[in-house]
């Protein structure tokens, strides 16, 4: 086993040894968001519930937006909520992971612990927040008479791939951001462009033929589509389409572990 492989193995073992620290930090991160509010953790439900209700009310009742081939007037609202849920999970993980080492520079200089724990804490917090959002969305769906079918069982797979993709890419950018702070600023612009290149606010079939290649090379398209197919159409996803995002996630994951192992010793000094 090479030095790099051994280093990655030791790093992963370190994560396991600090698992209780990670779990406690995830809980602290979630509770810290509403630490001084009277309703406390109840905001985990109220915030996403209010967001989902506004989407449903404005898009279904006011704009009466509809999707081709779907008669329900709430179809577009469901389509948009499903897409934004997937995109929101991805952007929260990648954005916070990109800035995590800079934000916790003081902690890293004072306390010795596996640095990879920080983005894991961010990812765990984002996933739990995402689950609360999905519960709120399903509640709004039921008010509109839309009951998700058995295909909802695929959602954990979608959450896993979206989280893994965002985590691996976010940690890689986070390492680069330590040495070049422009990375975080470029990411903000890049995510805005990426969002509009992904069929979230418009149906995939609205994309002109000349731009189809963008969808084919965009790994977020099949992941967003998975949410939309499951939550709106009650259909199983196109399994073959998931090969690309899973391959990209695995590729970035291995690259991130290698780069993190090589740069780990220099992170604190660069901060």
C-alpha cells in the first residue's frame, strides 16, 4: 500500500475515532441557528413549511402555471419545489465546504483533530436540514391532494449522490480557497450560471436542440430530474442517466482525498 493510500486510510480512521465529536457538532450547528429564538428547533419545520407553502400558493393559485402533459394546476409548483430541494442541498454543502477551513481557521490552530471532520459536520447538518425541508414539502403536497407513491423510496439514493457530489467538490474547492481566496467568489458566480443551465425553473424539453449538449454534460441534470420524477410524476428515475453523476462523484471523491492528504499539513500554516 502506497504512502498516499495509507494516509487516506489513517484519515478515515481518524474520522471514525472522532465520530462522537462530529455528531455533537452537527447537533450544535443545527441548534445554533435558532439558539436565541423562543420556538427553537420548531423553526426547522416552520421555515421550510412557509417556503413550500408560498411556492405552492403563488405558482398554483396566482400564476396557475402548468407543465405540458400534466393537468394538475399545482404541477409546476411541485416541479419547482422538487428541483429547488435537490439544488438547495447541493449548493449548501458545496458553498459551506468551500469556506469551512477559512471560517474555522482559529479552531484549527488551537485544537488538534482530523480536518476532514469540518466538512463532514457541514454535510451532516445540510442533510438533516434537507430532510426537514422534504417533510414540509410532502405536507404541502398532501394539502394539494398529491400523494407521493412508492418511488419515494429512491429519494435517499438521490440525497446520497447529491450530498457526495457536493461534498467532494466542495472540499476540493475549500482546499484551493485556503491558498487562493478568489475561489469562493468565483464559486458564487459559477453556481448562479450552473443553476440556470439546469432544468429547475423550466422543463427539460424546453431546452433548444442546440443546447442539449449542456444537459448531457451537466451532472446535476439527472439528479434534479430524479427528484422531479419521484416527487411529481411518481416515476422511477432513469437508472442509466445516474451513471454520469455517480462517476463524477467518485472521481472527484478520490481526487479530493488525494489532494486533502497532500495539503493537510500545510492548511493551518496557509491560514
